[in-house]
C-alpha cells in the first residue's frame, strides 16, 4: 500500500482544502463542466503535487471533485476496498406484490 504524502496532513493543506471546497460550494467541478451537479468532498491538484510541488497550495491548480471523478483521474491509486467488497451484490426478485394490508 502506498504511503500518504505527509503534506496532506499539514495544517496548511487542511486550511487550503477547506477554502477551495467553500470556493467551489462543495460541488464537483468536472461534473459541473458536464452540466451535472454532484457533491464534492475532495480537492484535486490539476497539475500533480509530485511534479509541481510549487503549486501545492495554489488555488488556480486546485478544484473540488467528487470521489467518482477523482478515481477516474487517478486509477493507479485504486480503492481501499478488497476485491471481494468491490463486487456489487445483486438480489433476484422472484415475485413482487403489494402488501394487501396496506391497500
């Protein structure tokens, strides 16, 4: 498992992250560009922190993003869930009838 960059635990990052989420009204910016309204809980570095550390706290390089869009931008990071938990469980409905006591 890849270690989290200590930068993401810094006071400066936590404050900056909150400013960006508030600036973007907690809305996913990539989704908004597609005309879709989605809640964001992550702040994404447009130019990666690893290659552009000088832009780490630059608001022009940061955008609020939803988990789905963030995972699309970073497929290499993957999910924290084990493979078994990733599989969606499906139920088969054999017969669906309304409850006669309610009607």
